[in-house]
C-alpha cells in the first residue's frame, strides 16, 4: 500500500467505530487506512508515509499510548490524534507528553476531529519543511574545507577577524578570504544567515 499525501491512519479495534470514522473522513476527501490494532500498523508502516494518526487508547495487545510512545522513540514524525471512550487526566497528560495533537473523547465530535486533523496536517507540513532545511544545510556544509569549517565555528561564536586570526594562527586578510569563500559556498549573504544555517545543521546532530 502506498498511502496518498493526505492519509489518515485509523488504529481502532472496534470495527463499527473504525468503519464509521473511515466513511466520515472519506466523504471529507481524505484517504483512509484502517488498522484493527497497533501491531498490524507497526508491521505495515513505512518511513515515507505522510499523513496523521488517529489512535484509540484502549486496544487488545499494545494500547494506544504505548504505540504513540513507541513511534516517537523510533523517530516517527506522523502527528497523532488520540481518542478514548474513557478519558482521564493522566491519559491526556501522557498523550500530550508524547506530542499528541489532540485528545478526543468518544463519541467523537466531528467538528473537533476535523479541526484536529487540519492541525495535524499543518504540523506535518511544518515538520517536513524543517527536515528539508536541515538536509539542505548539511549538504552545503559538506562542501567546506576543514579550514573553512574552523573559520565558520569562530564566526558563529561571535569572534572578530583579529581574534579568529590569532586563534587559527593566520592573518586577518586570510580570515576575510575564508569568510568570503564559505559564505559563497553556503549560498548565504550575511553572518546572521550563516548562524541560522549552522543552527539548522546542529539540529541534525551533525554539527
């Protein structure tokens, strides 16, 4: 199965609820993928799936909160909406700690559900854009020479040319040359943009 970009993955053990939600969301123009339990979803999941999750808390086998935590720990970036027929404060707290978009009590309010799905897709889009910027930053930084990387670290740390020259035992003029070259390679025009790109790279754990 190759889900479409606007897929809602419904993980719900009650077939009547699962089918009703699938019908409702299908009529709203969403692609829907149905799973009766957490284990079958985990077995089918692919890293390139795009969409959001609609997870029931109480299910046979692995419960919804455990699934949510498992996905978060594995690096899954699909936003999750949690639903329950037995709402309590602790369950809601756990769900939001695991970055749930919303916590909905059954019977599900359709308007609240649709708003939560809209929010989930907004988060998905923002997350995808952030990852794209991280990858682009890493690609550009890979083009720098070791010396240019050293100069960049000094610049990002806020040091001036003369300080950098003393630290690296080179002339201020050479520092200027390296700065000009690394700005060109990184396709940025200011020190502020250089700092921003450096921070994006550090978010990937590569800086």
